[in-house]
C-alpha cells in the first residue's frame, strides 16, 4: 500500500484570549493557532494516525509503512518562543515531538522578521485612518476600524509588497507606514527563541531544521546571495554546538529547482514547502508539501480525515 505522509506546519501556539490583543494579526492570518485548537488537533491526530518521531522523515516512506497506520509528522517554522511556553507542555503530555525549523539571523544578529515589524506598527498606531502611497500601487485610503481594511493590512498587496522588498526598500516603506499610522515609539514584536530556548527543544527531543537565515523568499535572490544565505542557514548550527540541520523549510514555502539544487549541494537532504496536500512517496525529498492548520473547528474533519480514511479502507 502507498502511504501518504501528512506533514503539519505550525508557527505560533497561543492562548485563545491572545487573539483580542497584539497577537490578533497572527490569529487572523492563521499563523497563530490557539492552545485549545492545537490540543484538539493533536488528540484527533493520535486517534486517526501514527504521529511519527521527527527523525522518521529521513526514512520515509518505509517509516510510515512500518507504522501500519496513516502517518503524520509535526513541524514548526520561524522559531517563536511560544513553542517552548505553550506548545512544548502539550507535546510532552502526549509524548510527542516535532521538527523545529528556525531562521538563524534572529539568533545571531537581533534580526526581526519583516512581518513582525509590519504587525507591530499596526498595533502601535495612534491614527486609525490614513492613506498609503509608496508601494507602487494605487494610493489606498484605509480605516483600521473597518474589518475589510484591517484584513487588507494583515495580508493585502501593500503588506506583500513590503515582505518581498529588499532590506533598504523595507526600511523606507516601514518609515512611511509608521508616519501614516502615527507610530511614536519602537513597537514591541513577539519574542523569538534564543540559543537557550533552542537548546531546550533539542534536549527535549526536537529535531532542528533551518528556515533560512533572514526569512527571505530564496528564489528571489541572485545565485551568489542565495549561496551565502544557505551557507549561513546551514553553518550556524555546528558553530553553536547544535546538531547539523539536514532539513530546510523554505520561508513561506517558496522554492524552485535552483533553490533546491543549491540547498542539497550545501548539505540539506530534505526540503519542506507548503501545499495543503499530503506528501507522496514519489515526491521530491527537497520539496515535501505541508498543511497549515487553522482555528476553524471543522478543519481536521474537512482536510485530514478524508486522507486518513482513504488509507485505512
């Protein structure tokens, strides 16, 4: 029997009450899952599938076949500190572990993810209305108290243009955003894992993977810059006495053939993308798709249960 592998990609795990505060953008973007929904999902997974240990990804599909059940694997991207605070205790209770793929620049350079800076500016706004004009788009007059406009701030064309921009352009666009929003102080951003936090996860049996160095879309980089990005993302771990990371989760799941070839040449043997489908045995090991669970209570029944039932027929 051909066994698919359901790989789940989590980012942030937070108490449900946090969705009413500064973490609201992450809940709305579905990169934050409530602790309650996370626990429900883990329990449903354990009922329907064998949740494989992290290292099984290197031996798949044989590892899935020996489980003799539908198989699933847990991964975390980015490296937010709430993995330790809120996700780890729930995984410990269920004797489960995961792959954690971290961007290395926050661990070495104090780098802050561009998306975190964008959401932080929103949270620090003293003006609820204004007009954005510097994004190469039609000027957009917004009202943050209007649900549709708030949603566009979360993941609209302006935010996407900001995330795709180079470092200098991001700084210029962020200054424009902060001026338009009336930001008067440096906004707080979510805490990321530090070296000690990452070591805690390793000691608890998590498998380390890389999520790039600066969380940029790798295919947008020139070859020389891409090689440097991959080198930094790979070499960080042995330099800091961590196990070598053989897994790379491409930032935002964005990849192409050149990225995968250079990643493999640098030493990565598994690449994780996104795709909202199960990984199949004939998929490239450098481009395994993953699901991002949402807070929708019907998500498991709609997206995963049919896959698991098809395997057990």
